[in-house]
């Protein structure tokens, strides 16, 4: 996986927004996609909230997606395979980038048609542990017109990213303002944050 990690991180270093297509091994991407679809069909996703810890609020004018937190304790082989790969990525980040990652958190996200996430940064005001944001899209046949693009706002520039299947995105959580445009079709992704200590 190191070559794939290298490509994502070189792109991040060059452009502040790292992009890498075909990020997960094909089978894992497919397994994650089918797993998310089955969780959705079984009604196991929950409305996403804004804010951290006890200050969470549910405001559907800011974001309107459904999420499912992944957890090693679920004893699910697909989640386990995913976390093995993420652990490799953490080792890579700490070894080659001295990133100091000590923890992470990941969830699936499901945007139904009409859903969006208004412009924001991913770091909470009362907690600066989230250092890097990672997203990978799981939309098998995303076409122009399907909506749900990610807009990332750099100084004078807006970068628009199409949520193409198995495309990974990586950026600094406290630095990059971003927004998910209204999805016209179901929009699937896995999103997470690599964390450093709070000190
Ligand atoms: C988020 C987010 C972007 C995306 O979950 O914080 O901004 O493209 N997601 O899904
Ligand atoms: Ni975000």
C-alpha cells in the first residue's frame, strides 16, 4: 500500500488537498460499498450531528446526511479489514511524515438526494485533536449531474472534487474550509479523522 499512500500524500503536500483514485484494494472498496448499502437498507444509520461530545446538536439546515461509526469492537470482518489498512496508513504517516497520530475515528456517510453539508472546518472549537481529514467515496457510477461534489476553499481558489468511486481525499482538518453540494443521487462515503493528543 505504500505506493498508494505516497501518491495521496505527495498530492497533499503539493496542493493542500490530497487526491488518490483507486485508493482501497478493489475487493475492500466493493465490500465497504455493499456493507454501507446494507446498513442503510436495514435502517442502521443515524442522522449526523454537529459539534463535539456533549454539545452535539442536530441541525438539518447545516448537514443532512446519515452516518454509522465504525468500531473494532463490532467484530465485523469488513470493518476489521478496513482498520488493518488504516493502521498501515497511520504507521506510514508517523514514519515518513512524523505526523504524531495517536488515534482516529471513522464513519460511513450516506447522503440521500437533497442532502448537503454547508461550508465548515472539521475541527471543533473545544477540541483540537482532529488533525487530518480523510474521505473516500463509494459511488459506483457517479456521473456529472449527480451532484454531491466536495468544494474545498483555499485562499483564492475553490477546488471542486467529484465524489468518484474509490477516490480518496486528504487534508488538514483545522485549515481547509469545505462544503458538500446538494446530492441529486444517493451519495456514499467513508470519512474519518486522524488525531493527535490534546496537549
Ligand atoms: C465531513 C465532510 C465531505 C465529503 O464529513 O465533515 O465534510 O465530501 N465530508 O463527504
Ligand atoms: Ni467536513
